[in-house]
C-alpha cells in the first residue's frame, strides 16, 4: 500500500537531511506504529505519505513515495484526499464547522460527492465510531475523546485507504484513549484500512500494532515486527523494559502477556519493598492554600467548592477523565482564569488580585496550548527574552531547554519545530523564573521517554529546592516516576487524595504498567524494580535496561524576583 524507495528529504538551510535513503514498505490492512525521539523525523515521514512534504512544507524529496501506486511527486496533496486521511495532534484546530454532523459531511462536500451518498456515509460513520448520539452537538462542547473520534470520522467519510494519525491519544485520559484505539483497530480489522500512528506513549498502542517503524535519530528508518524492533530499540514502554530486565522471552508487549511470565519475578520481590513514600506534610505551612474554589461556565460547574493545600518539596499529580475540571482548577489557582467563588492564598496574597508582575512571581502556569506563549521569530530569541524577563544569567533558558530536549536548532522559528520541542521550549521559558508554585497542564504531550526522564529531574529539583509542582496529566507512567501525591477529580469534585502508590495501585484506569503486572505488590516503576533486584545474582547483567545516554544536567536555575520587563508572557 505504501512504499518509500530510497527516499531522502532535505529542508532549506538544514545542516543535514531530515530522512536519508529510506526504504520502507507498509502492506495494506496493517496498523503501523511510528516511534522515535522528539525531532527524529516522524512528522516528516507522516507528511510524505500524502505529499504535504515537500509540496506544502518546502524542501527537497529525492526518491519515490508511492501510495496505492500513486507517486506523491507528481500529484499535489489535494489529489490524495480520497486516498489518505490525516488526523493531526489537535482535533479542535482542524475542525471547520460547528456541529458533529456538519463536520462529517464537510470533506465529502469538497469532493463533490452526491448528497444521497453523503447522507448514507454520515450515518455509517456515526455508527462505526459510536458517536450517533453526538450528531447535533457543538464540537467545542465535546470531550477530548469524543473530538478525536469526530476528527477520525471526518476523514473516514471520504473512504480513504490509508489513515494517518499524529499523537491521537496524547491529550486523552486512559479510558478515552482506549476508546479511540478500539475504533482505530476496528477500522483496520473490519475495513482493511491501513493505519499509520505516530505516538510517544507507546504503552498505549504497541500491543495493537502489526508493524513498528523506528526512527533512531540518525535519519534512517527501521521497520519490522514490534517485538523484534523493541528488543534492541533505545525507546520502549515499561512492559518491554521490565521484560528486558527480567530476561523474559518472548518479549511481552501487553500487560496480559507480561503477567503470564511474572510469577517468578513477583516471588523474588515478595520480601522486598519499593522506596518509602515521602513523609507527610506534617507541620509545614502550605505554599498555596485554596478554599471553596468554584468555577462555572454558564450553567456548567467545572469546579465545585474544592479545597486544596500544596506543600513545599512535593510534586502533586492532578488526574481525572477529560472534562473533570483539572485545567479550570489550575487557571483558578494561577489567577488568570475565572473563579466565581473561593480564595487562594500564596505567601499572604491572592494571585488573582495581585499585579501581573507580582502574580508571576507567586504562581507559574504552563497551559495545554503552550504555543500561545511564543511570539518571537526564533527559538534563541525566545530564550533570550525569557532570560531578560526572569532576570537570570544569559543562556539560562537555553541550558534548561537542552536538558529537556537537547539539540533544538536555535535559528528555527518556534512554529517550525516539532510539537515536543515546542512544548519543551515553553517549559524552559516558564521554569527559568523558578516560581515557588509551578502549575503544568499536560506537560509531557509530545515528549519521548528520554525527554520525560530528563523532565523528571527538572521537576524534582524544583520541588527539592523548596517549591511545589502540580501536574495536571493523563500520563500515568510519568506520574509513577515523579509524583509524591495524587489528587483525582471527577465532575469538579475531589474524589481521591493521597500518596501516589495508595491512589494509583488500586485504580484500574490510573495504574502504571508495572503496577498492573506485579499486582498485588506495590511496585510502580522499572527503575525501582531494577534497584531492588540489583544485589540478586539471579539477575542477568545483560538484561538490565540501558541507561539514559543524555549527560547529567546542570542544576535548575535558582528562583529570581518577579519579572517586570515587557512584553510579558
């Protein structure tokens, strides 16, 4: 169905090609998972499938890309609309109409499909994706999972042979992600569609994949069965890392397969315990104290009279399904968002009532739409401006960026870097000021496993320096690595609050893979398991997980006075 013949793709002024001498064949009716580090070329590979690269992006393509026998060099992207459907990372950004039914019909209208056929296809797609009850709903009122299914449906109505999805589950809670992946799998198995999925959260997708395409970062591409590629791949989900550590063969790709091989490992760990959870807050005064917070949008109550204390030295994960009120709570705590009731106290001040320059010194927030904070022409200019605004030494922001996502070209426009690199840039800009209270909304979207491990160190250093960090996230594996405390919201109410192991181990939705595999033992991460097994002579040295090749980072810049220069972010 898809063939790359000796494909090399270069961009103007780039020091090296993005992809070099790629040979790749993806048969019809396969679910192909594309993985690689942030900036390795995944978006370029996906864009080449329907001709957006290079017809829209610019650059030079040497070699041939054939989709169902059609050469992308000789046909513009519009000629592939009936053949290749593309769903981007942000479904809402791609919608062009107001309601679900209108959005499903829009693509067919552009292809001049007869109205009788359009009506039939809309009904079929509504039933196929399980969204018939949403047909008249405004798109902006849908949950993230519902929006993702509508985005998939809007390209399916054209009956494409190939479906390309870029990070389809990155903004979804675990349950919504399972719904979307179930819909994609059904399309592959029942309709014979070829699905190409790029996803950093491999633990969600790899068990469904027929083929894995790995971009190792040297501009080449490796392709093959997932277990074969993952045996030597430098990025892998926790279930695979645990399999490597324990020496399991065949290498498991799902929790179910891993549990079948886990009894001997559970027996070896039965008399050992993971590192103790951090001590409670005790008599420490909270850095932030919120009381009876109420956030309302019209008739919808997003946060219902919630109380929350945030203590120094702690990392708190804010979890819950899409639409549970996490982002609304963060904005209310930071002071820029709506708050119809309640109080927030940080060092005796309410950030919502403080002057802007003072509020930035109290609470820092990185929103989900992180690109909204970028307004200069190059990455280096953004970093330099952040240094000036934060009154830190020149180069501090750039050094922090290199710790989170090394190798970002400083001469590029911030809109031209990958989604993960753009997020890393915004994180560096906000964290370089080191406010005592840091709020991060979905901070790991677009970050690969290596980048997340580096980010864990950044977050821990912020907390260890006496600050407090709140992460609103659906990334359960990241929570297992970094969070001391988990707070779970549902419909704006607090439904669970406690140490991370106590909350997530007992949760079917929020438990990490290691916890599911080793249950009922309270282990959360492969790192903890490896540390516990290290003295055990039964552990084979060659099976231990590879260390992160990135050098140890420098310390996080110290806290600085509030920024008082304009323009401000």
